[in-house]
């Protein structure tokens, strides 16, 4: 998987074409990789995606095993130049959760809203203020090939993935699986005394889209990091989209091990109404909650209901008082 520290490698790390040995199946592998990027780019033009994630595992900075649920919303429209993303979690360790962070990017401007869902106006940054979201925008399409820790903490787009596949890394092995007809290809990168490898299975039954990616980082022949992602695909209109990811991350010490189960629901084409988030309401998620038929806490609706009930009780009291006075 593409989990390298930075896509901006210096020129010394890039291999010169003259020094490369062309693999006999290189053209076929690169064709499958390009088709994947083209499929992602087509979907990313105009889409909305709701993701539910369950996390199980242990880590050195946690008091015990982690059982956590997270929710993500991603949407974008390249023609109109806007992106929206939101994330939250329901962490067994922290009672303050759920806590949402929402970002709306329009051209060079960003708006951000943070807070517990019932008080989404806890923090609100507008265009004239500097906005630094803790979670960067990244298309959920690319988790097939990008190690989760990289995906979660870095902006990930077609330029990042393309640079790693075609420039920074070297294709060292490729072969067709005789039983399935899948293409299995391995890339390698050397940097700072480390060697990283990632192996991708492009599945024949899925139009040679990636269904399994394995990433390893080694130093002095000792495995340091291991990460795996398995992807399931389904048709969504004219597109194939990833509908589930099963991810496992662990380090060499064995002290950190996490497993993630992602379920993705997409709206593309005619199913996606190009919904620009309604920023006049306190919680920008609400349009997407309706679009994906999810039950979301709506503080604005709660406040309206309370006012309506108060007005009704007040009018009833006035009516009763009026009836008593007429008697």
C-alpha cells in the first residue's frame, strides 16, 4: 500500500529511466493502475459518500483495548470547485464523543465547524479566519491503495497515488495468478536506509481494480510495519465503487495492532443531487443525513419543537384564562 512518509521525495530518491529494468508485464500493470485512477477521477467529479467504520485494537498510548465507531461524510463537485468532509467518533475511552469536525472548502476559502452534535456552534471559523482542520480532505476511493495511517493524516488524491505508482517507486515483480487470472504486482522504494514494498492484487472479476493491498516497511531485513487492505466493489450506475474495506495495521513490536471495518454508501450520477451543504443551519450534515436516510441529532429541529410546544402551551393558557373570565 502507498504508505510512504511523503510524496514529495527529493530527486535523489527518484530512479532514472536509464537505470530501470523494464518488467515484461509492466505495460499491462500500468494500464490497470491508470484505469483505477481514471475510475477514481470520474467518480470524484461529483459524488457524496457516507462511511461507517468500526475499530478494534490495542495501542501503546491507550489504557486498554479500543472499541470505537467512526462516521465520515465526503462530498465534492469539481466543476463548481467545492469539497465537504466531516468526521466524528464514538470512542469508548472518551465520554465527550460524539464530536464532529466539518469542513467546507470553496476554492481558496474554508469554513469549519466543530463541536458535539447537539452544540455544533462550539467553534465556528469563517472565511476571513485561518482554518486548519485536523483531518485533511481525502477521497474515500483511494483507501484501496493507501495505508490507513497515511490516508487518515494526509491529503490523498490522484496526484499522490499516480506519483508513487509511476515515478517514486519501482515495479519489481508482476505475474498473473493462474487460477483467478488476477494480476499481482509489487513495487519497492528505498529511502533513508529503509525499504518499503507494497503488493497489489488487481482482480480480473472486478475489471482489474485492486481488491487486496499489502504494505511492509523493513530495515536491515527486519519487518517494521505491516498493513493490509481488502476491498469489495459494486456497481453504482455506470461506475464501480468500493463498498467495503477491511484494514489491518500493526507495527513490529506487536504493541500496536488495529483492525478497521469500513462500510461505504455512495451517491453518484442521478442519485447525487449535487448537494452543496446548507451553511445557514447550525449543522451542515443535515442535508446528507436526509440524502443517506441516516438519523442525525438535529439541534435546530429540537429547538423549533420546543418553541412550538411553548407557544402551544402559552396559547392554551390564554384560551383557558379567556374562558374563565367570560364565565
